[in-house]
């Protein structure tokens, strides 16, 4: 049994509920672990157990190897067990197991030592042994064992081609009594040898032929002896145990220890006997019922061991008289302690109840730390008075390109995002989502749509480098025909006619030149060839219907084209149900429903992901992302340093102003003349006047010198202030440069990260995912001169995933009620369902509806605030473009009911040009 942290791993038993279900519901589905035979009711318990088994923390109990998982350790033990059982002598197994059954031995090593000493010189019929004949060892098989009958029957070993004349065959009863005394380990080794000496046994052995057995003799010294020794092959001889030995690979203390440990077990109780496992005991005929005498002796051993331990404890405690006194005192102390414990328990119970009451009151008063789980946030009266919105604005499903068709919307967004994000490796200029939507609705052969031609051509060029299976589509159609029959029709075309039509188109697609200068002429036929080699009914279920619409025309083609060409008529309008006229892909593609067009593009994009160009671009983006992370760290470090210098400069300026003010006050105090009253009263008249005039002149001179010093200090302070102001402005400019660089790094990071993985901006409280697809890959948020650019120009809302729905359901009916209240019946999105906010006012309301106290909505609100300088202007510009486009046709409107070619060419999607195109064929 493998061990984990030195303890055996116990298998999990089925729960009581599962056992009860076996009677009430026998067909109940469960999870079965075949390697261990364990049964689990739920997948979580099954996965947890399997995860536990897969950890590299188990150890093989036999070899001691560690760092294995459970199955590796189990396999190692089983391998070692098979090896050990194949090597250990089969005739010796039953005798050893009968000897160890019911033995009371403390350590396994002592049991192994006793068994080895008992059986090392005793041999059994059909054993393979080595026989020493005149100094040479031969491999032999024991044919018969002759136990000692009397001293007269003893004879020495001799070579003979026949059995010894002094020995006679044993009866069945005698054969069963061979080494019978040795099997009883309760008899001491000396008594067993005295009563049944193994050296007095005779063994009839047969020398095995060397060339057949593959085991040669030992100690060959010369080739000349081979002829002499080969004469013993197959011969019979009688030998004693002193001339016999076993192979150390089959019988040694280590092998014996592994065999016994594999076959026996023991309880953990004191003086418990070693018992052979029931299945092994049954196989080798070992008695599984403990005899009464042995049972009594085992019970006596257990009682003796218990008495011995109790006596040792009593001797340790003191003499009997003291022990009796101590026991009486202990009884009184016990009663007293029980009473005290009872009183203490009552007090503790009352204290616990009081503490629980206080804790409940404290818990009610304890404030919640925000942000927290969004469902735990409750809008209070304070938030309602402050004007917080209680209901989320309605996201429009009808404004999605394909309405409520979830799969079509996902294919549309995926294909547009792929073409824009990987514009550089695909050599394709970016275009807006509105232009892409209008191009998919283009339903005229002349003029053709350049955007559609470029998108298909660049994907076809890319798929030429992707491995494919030649004619995979045709092969899948042929297999379908063999399964359902050739007369089964789809849209009026049989499988046989469709296979014939597909086989004639696009056979040279991987070498066809689709030049940009020639308007990608022939891309429709190359598309059929590309689908023939890359698609099949397994990876493209709608392939058959699309091929029918591309290769066949309906009977009423004229009316269909008129309906598709009418203004305001979507390309996905219902087509005739039967196609009967062979046509070309160039003529039929414009009339393909928009859902089929986007389905083709999504399939081509999914296949192009595995191309070398896309993989190389992803690896390049990963390297650039690493470099941007390093640059961001350096710029943040420089910005922090500049801010510290600004703070230090401002601190020096304030200190200088303070010191200047103090110096000015001290100077003014020093310039005030101080007169001594005693000098004025004692001075004579004439001398006093002369001295007064001299002192006045000196005061004026000192005043002039001090004024000049003040002016010099003022000029120095002014110069230092100007220098500090200039340095402050320089540092502010450096900080602004760092901030602008950080903004550029964030935009570049979004572009590169969008080429590796596309992630939503975040999720709201109901796990609706918020997407903004602008500024990723080859698209940019800012144009030349800092002008605003947009791709989608909208905020998309996607419903929760299946996993998120399970989380919502676990919260109970409360979440469903909140969704109906806060989202409304119309605003609740299903799993993966799409809606859109296409007006900036609606997005503002949605942001105001988000509650920053929730962890998900707090992160989402911060992300929206981070990118709002680009989201808001992009949505405004898209709205302005749509408004100008809607007003312009009104000025040009005429009485005609269809757009003319010149009007169609003025559409934005028709004016798009691919500036990154490569003309190479």
C-alpha cells in the first residue's frame, strides 16, 4: 500500500447515501475510479480525490522511492511484488506462511530472523537448488525428500544414475509430515533441530541440463572439464542439505522480509498476532481460524502485557499503603473537581450566551469594508437621496448587426476583430465595424465591393501556408452520399450534382494570382478551392448549403436580384428554396445571405490562426509587451524622482522665505539707535553738541552700508527665486513628458495585448461582460495630429457565461428578483447573448448605475474611467459620421427607387482602399 507522509493511504468507502441509493435507484450514475475501485457520488469529490492521487507526495512502501504520485507508487509496489513472488521458491511459501500464522512477535525483523534460521537448511520437493558435487556446483531440481527414520538409514552422498537402494518412497501421510516441526515457531530452534534435524534429511535431486536451462555450473577452471561434468546432466543423486544451497536472489533475509510483509498483517493492539491475509491464506491452505489454545495463549499474553504495564505504573507511583491513601484522596479530589467543573460549566454557558448576544449586536454595528461582493451591496436611502440610479439603462439588441442571432453576432465580431487586429501580418488596412457590416450587405455584382475582395484574398493567401487535406470537402460529401443516398436534396440540389459542380471549380486556388492591381480578380473561385481543401462537414456544418448557394442559381434569378438590390433590403432576406441552374461563384456571392458570408469569413479566420505569419506576429507582440513593461517601470521611476526633486525644491523655497523674513526683522531691530540715559545726563554742553554731530554722521554711514547690503541680498534672493522657478518649470515639464509617455505606453500595451488575447473591460454585478474593441492590433486610438479614431465606436454587453449562471443560481431566488428589478425583463441577457450601447448618453447612465462598492463593478468603473478619454470621443465621432451619412442622401434623393452606381460608390465602405496590400502573386 503506498504511503503518504509515512502513513498508509486508505481507500474511500462509499457513503451511506450511496449505499442506500443502490437499493432504491440501481441505475444511478456515479463516478468510478478504475485504478482503485473507488466510487464517488459527485464529480467534485471524484476530481478532488484524483487531484490528491496525482500529487508527487507518495512513497513506494517496498523500494522506498519517494516523489511519486499514487498510481506510480502503486505500480512500483505491484512490480516489486510480482518480481518477489516470481523469485521466492513456490514450495517454500506455504510452509513459511503456516509458520508465521498467529505468531506474537513485536518487530517484523525478529520474525524474519526466526523464519530464516528455521528454513535456511530445509528444502521441499520441486525446489530449484544448487548442488555441490566434488567442488563444482550444478543447478538441480528436488525430486523427492526422505525424512530421517533411523541412524542405520543414514548414508553419504553418492553419484548414481538411479535412486539410492537404502531409501524407499514415502507414503502420502509421510510426505505431508516433512519439516512439520519446523513450521511451528513456538518450538525453539534448538528443540526443533533436536527433534527434527535438517542435516539428517536425504534429497533426491535431478541435475538439470545446462544448454536447456540456461544455467551453467560454477567455478569452471578449464575447458577440459566440460566433457566430464556434462555426463551428470539429467542424472539423479541423493544428497544432504550440507551439499545444497539456494540462490540468494530467491531466498535471503531481504527477500524473505518483503515476502512476509506482503502477505501478513497485524492489528495495532498490544500483543496482537501476525495473521496471513485471508485471500493468501486460502490459496496456500493456511488455517484462518485461530485454534482455541492459541487464542488462549494470545489472550494470556495480552493480559500479561497489560498487567506488566499496570505494575510498572504502580511501582512508579509508590508503595501500596501510600497508593491506597493517594487513591482515596484522588477520589475526594475528583468529586470536588467534578462539582467545581459543573459550576464552572454553568457559568461558562451563561457567559457564552452573553458573549454571543454581545457579538451579534457588535456584528450588526460592525461596518462592511468596501469593495465587497457585489451581491452583498445594498443600496440604502442615502444613495437613493443622492440620485444613484436603481435601474440599468436598456442595452439594444436590435442595434446589433444580426439582431438576436447570437452565433451570427459572435462570428461577425470575431471575424472583424481578427481582420483588424492582425492587419499587419495580413497586409490589410483597418476599417470600421460599420463599414464591415455594410460590405457584408453589399448585394450587387457591379460595382464589386473592394473590402470583401481584399478580406477574402488576404485570408486565402494566408491559408496557402496552412497544412490541409486535398479535397476534404468532396470526401465528406461522398461519405454523406454513401450514408444517406445520392438523391437526397438540399435547396433543390442533389448530392451527386453538388459533388460534380464542386469538382470543377477552384482546383488551382493555391497558385492562382490574386493581384491587388487587378482588383483581386478570381477570388471567388479561389474561395471555393480553399473551402474544398480546408473545410469538411465536421468542421464546417453549413458547408453544403453554402456551396449550393455559391454554385447554383434559383430559377427566378431576375426577381431575386431585383429584390436584393433594392435600397434598404438586407442581403439576408429569404432566398428561394430551390436552386436548379448552374452558375459561377462570382455571380452568386453578392446574393449570398449576410449570415452565410460572415460564417465563411469566421471559418477562414479560425483556420488562419494556425498560420506561421500569425504565430510569428504573436511572438513578436509578446516580446514587445515585455519591453513595454520594462519601459513603464523606468518611466515611473523617473517620474517619482522628478516629483521628489520638486518637493525638495518647494521645501527649500519655503525655508528660504522664512529665513529671509527673520533676517529682515533682525536687521530692522539692529538699525534702531539706542540711547543711554546716564550718558545724556552727564555730558557737558559744548562737548556734547560736537559728539552728537559725529555720532549722527556715523549713524547715517552705517545706515547707507546696511541699505546697500540689503539691496545686494535682495538681488541674490531674486536671482535664486528665478532659478528655482525655472528649475520647477523644467521638472514640471519632465513630469508631463513622463505622463504622456505612460499614456502612450498604455495605448501601445492595449494594441499589442489585443493581438495576443482579447479580454473584456470587466463585468457588472450580474456577470454581464463589457467589451470595447477599439485600439487593438493594427488599429489605433489616435490618428495623425492627435485626431480621434474609432473601429467599433460602441460598448457591447454580453450575457453571463454558463459558469457564471451557475454561480447566480447558487445565490437563490434573491438574485433573480434583483435582476428583474434592476435590469428589467427586457434588459436581462441570456447566456452569451449580445446587446450594445451605441449612444454616449446611455453609456453615461450605465456608468452611473455601476456601484463602486462592489468588487466587479469597482474594477469595471475604474477601467471605464481610464479609457473614457478615448471611448467618449470615439462614440461622438461615430454618431457624427452616421448623422452626416444619413443627411447626405436626402439632398441627393431622386424619384428612382434604386441606388445608381455612382450613389453606391459614394458609400464609405465602397471608398475604402487597402494601403497595405502586396501585389505579389
